[in-house]
C-alpha cells in the first residue's frame, strides 16, 4: 500500500494540469484535492485487492495465483475508477481541461485510466518481488 500511496500521490500532482482546478484553484485547493484523491486511490486499491483475494486468492498467495489476483484487483479498481470519473464529471464535482486526452467510448480521460492500469500493477509486482526476496533463505 505504501507503493500505491506514493505512486498515486505523484500521479495526482503530475496530472493536475489536466483538470480545470489547476487554473481555477488556489495552491491550497490543489494540494487538498491531490491529497484527498490519493487517499481515495489508496482506499480503492486496498478494497480491490481484498475483493480479488477473497474470490481468487489462495493461502500461498502471492507465490501462487499472483496473476489472477493482480489482474482482478486492477480490473476492479479500473472499473470503479471509470464509474467514479463518469459520475463525478456528470455531477460537476470536477472537470477536465482541454489538455485531458479523452476515451470517448468510456466517457473518461486517459490519465485516470492509465493511472489505474500502471500504479497498481507496478505496486503489486514490486511488493511480490520484495516478498519473494524476503522469503528466500541464504544458502549455507
């Protein structure tokens, strides 16, 4: 979850110019939005992983069933993000600037979708690799 938090915080600040808040908000509002969204992203990632583990995990995870659990967690997070983006755009909770590349078939911007494909995947791979390295015993 630390990797998810760090990755999402960096991404939130990096893609802020793709939202109108970048032009209309104060530095405090922009900072608050980035932190608020990062906390939401961490919550979504944690819930997505828990649900994926409940349905597809095994006691030997992540050594076994890593790919199905990781794919399901990313898919759950991506699905929720697409829904949330569409709802919040419709409610005008936020708006994209003209700089946001759009996915018209999904009705959302490319950046939030890419965020949910890349950060959870990289975080899970990193955590799994670190765990596997920690489980190895030095040969004597």
